C-alpha cells in the first residue's frame, strides 16, 4: 500500500509539474483565451471603425442634401479667396464637426460672424500606418475648417463672413446682407495680415465709396474725412508696432560667474553696480 501511495504521489507531482510548466511555457499558451481575446478585440475594433465610417458617410450625405443657394454663395467666395475648387470646399464643410454654425449664422438674430481657417493641421494618417507598438503616424496637412476663432491659433489664412443686420439670411439677399473678407496670416504673422487688409483693401474701398448713407456730401463731409484720417493713423501705428516687434532687441547670454566670485563684501557689490 505504501509503495502504491508513493507511486501515485509521484505521478501526481509529475502531472502537477507538467501542468505548471505548460502554464508558463509555449504548449498551453497557444490555446489560452488570452490569445483569442486579442484577435477578438481587433475584429471588434475593425467592425467599430466600419460602423463609424458608415455613420460619418450618412451624416455627410444628409448635410449635402441641405446645401442651398446660401451655402453655395459661401462656398463660391471661399473657393475664390483661398484658391480651392468648389468641390473641395463643399467636402470640407459637410465633413466639419462645426457644420451647425453655418445654420446659426443664417438664422434671425444669429451669429454675427462665420470664420474659416485654412492652414496646416496635425492630422493622423490612415489605420494602415499604425505601428507595431500601437502608436500612430501624423503629419501636417493644409485643412479648411470652421471655427469660432477662440480655440485654434491662426497660422495661415482666415476667411470671414460678417452679417450687416439681424434678419434671416436668405438666398436672395445674402450678397447684400453678408460681407466677405480674408486675412492672410501666413506663418502666424497676424499683424502683417491685418495691416495689409486695412491698407490695401479696406482703405482704398472706403476712399472710393460715394454713398455714405445718411451722411451728405460723401467724402467731402468732415466726419467722413476725420474717420478716414483715424483709419490711416491706426494703420501707421500698426505698421510701426509690427516693425518694432520684428526688429526686437536680441539679448545675449553673459557668463557672470567671474563677476560673482569676486564679490566678497557689500562694498564690492556697490562698486560692481
């Protein structure tokens, strides 16, 4: 009986040992749920991606169906001002997460301004570029997008639409009720872009304006002349400030160790000062 017990005990130990080695070695790990779990997560991730892409496509087509003459007016102005074709502008607009801002701009008492930035944006490449370590590749690419102008830094071109009244914007009056303009702030040179816009576009347009509404005599009116003088003065101040910033003083690093090491008492500090 004793020998049988030892024999069975030995078999039990041997099997336990084999099971332990299999749990940490390669034979058993090939059939562990962990390996199948990894594959399942990839499948689920792929299915989720396809579903999101399907939803995004449906959203874009729904927005495309909403495009009317008002949207086409905006698209045409943007295409001319930025240098894209109208199909590219339309695709950018219907793909934008802030698409609803356009409707808010058209609505009565709606948004007073509608801004578009066209500049380099850090964008993630396609899923095919996923690295083995799970990280992603990204690159700078020019993108046209709608913005409120408060969260993104302007580093490229800003195209803007401004309302002239609070009434609803319709297809028949959008060209009269909405003004369009562009700031070219390439490399983030906002002051230079504003200076160019005022000096080369706005001031010449104002000085050629004959109808000043209720103000009589147009450019001969003293109020109009004072206004134009103030705008000219502002542009001059803006230009001077920009040049001062661009020609700012460059400070060089000075090694003060030798000076400090020679200071022994307060009189030395006074002499050094």
